[in-house]
């Protein structure tokens, strides 16, 4: 039931995908809980290999599993690598969820994203908008895999009584993001471009698409906090949206990034690149009713992301 309390005290919590932006934020957040965090590198366990995953789970016996491992990417990567996004995500989540059932995991949290909803879903998008219409073509491969993950959690709950839950965050950003213009999401892409334009003294920087799509941006530290909250206080079949409730156009995002980075030039729009969904605003009422809200402002979060980029990447 929603509201049922689950204690992390003394538990072994496996964060699958701990090197990614979400997994690393989760490891940082769990440091202030009374639990033991388990991680394993890709070099020792390839999560796409069922035997390797099951052997590791049988040996380590985690009590709690957070599936932050996934093949992720921005609009360009997602639309140009369809088999990677579909196959890798399906097989990773299937291996871990089935292993969690086999080895008696008492709580599992599966992560997806707002792209599970139909392209033209009514806004804001409530959890029950799932499977009510066609998906956005630029990320349908990822979306299909993530919808299958939600259904796997529900199926194991229904058939075997497993306490497996799912959370669907909106567009994420923050420390540990993939700062790669081609493969990354918009926040990382625009931070790099604004920084390079500033350093090179360029009069303008390029944005993909028209700048008019609306997105909701959640700082990954807030997400990790929400996930710990859900592990402790949520136990039910429906997935839960995790967002801020505030949306911005891509142009507004670029303006705020310009301010944070110190880029004062113009924006050029490359309309040969896709816009993707016109709008993706989450309805966060279920999460709010449970008692959790985001607290980091966009500008504050962007300052942290830019500082992380400066500290962790070589640049011109
Ligand atoms: P989406 O939310 O799945 O569409 O993923 P993205 O974060 O990759 O893109 C969000 C929006 O930002 C889309 O409308 C993109 O066209 C737009 N955008 C503008 N400039 C960039 C950029 O440099 N990189 C990325 N990834 N998106 C950009």
C-alpha cells in the first residue's frame, strides 16, 4: 500500500549502474542512511548477461535493489541507435528483476522516464496516461523497454508478491551527467556549447530544433532524495512520476544556462535537428500526496552542474 514504511536500516542496497548520473547520485544520497551500499563494475559483471547477474546476486544477496543501470542518451543518440536502446534496456531490467525474485530481494526500485507517455498525452501527464496513445518516435525504443520494466515489476508483484516499485523521473541533469554534445541530453549539451562559445569569444551558439519545446528539468540530487523517500514510503503496483511541476522552453533553458556560464551572445537554431515531444510536463500529484517535493531551483541546479563540468572535463 502507499504509505507503508520500509526501513533501510542494516540493509544491503545494490545500486545497479552506480557510475551513471542517477546511480552515483543515489550512492551519495544513501551515504546518509544506515545501510550498506553494494556496487559492481561493468568489467566484472556485464548486466546484459543473465548468468553473470544471477551469480552475483546469489553471492551478494542484496536486500534492496535500485535499477539505475540503463542505456541512456539524448534525442540524437536515442533516434540513431534503436537496437542498443531497446535490447540493452530490456535485457538489463529483465535480468535484474528476475534475479531479484529468485534471490529474495525484499524491495526493488525500477527507474524509467517521462518518455514512456504518448507523444500527445494530455498535460500534465498523469500516471494513468500510460499506453493511451502512440509514442514519440525519437525515443520509442527506450520508451518500449521502460514500459516493459514497469510491467515486469507489476507482474512479479501480482504473481509472486514481490515488493517491486517503479519511478518515472522527468528530464534529469546535474553532476555526473554525460557531457557529450552528440550523445548527451540538452542541459549537458548546452552547458558545453555555452562554455565553449564564451571561451572562444563566439558571438553565437547553436541550439537544435526550434527552441519552443517545453521540458521539466529535475536536479539528480532531488531525484535521489525522492527515490530514498519512495523506497521507504511507497509499496504499490502503479509507477510514480517524479518531477518539479515547473516547465521551461528550450530557449528559456538556454538563456538561464547563458547566465550561469557567462555567455552573452545570440542563439542560432538548427531546425534540421528534431524537436522531439512538444511538451512533457509531469503530473506530480501522487508524489506530492505521499509527502515529497523537489527543492532545488533550476538556476541553482545549473550552477552545480556547470561547476561539476568545469571540475571534471578538460576544455579549451
Ligand atoms: P528529449 O527530452 O528526449 O527530447 O531529450 P533531449 O534532452 O536530448 O532534448 C530536449 C530538447 O532540447 C529537444 O527539443 C532538442 O531538440 C533540444 N535541444 C536543443 N539543443 C540541444 C542540444 O545541444 N542537445 C540536445 N540533446 N538537445 C538539444
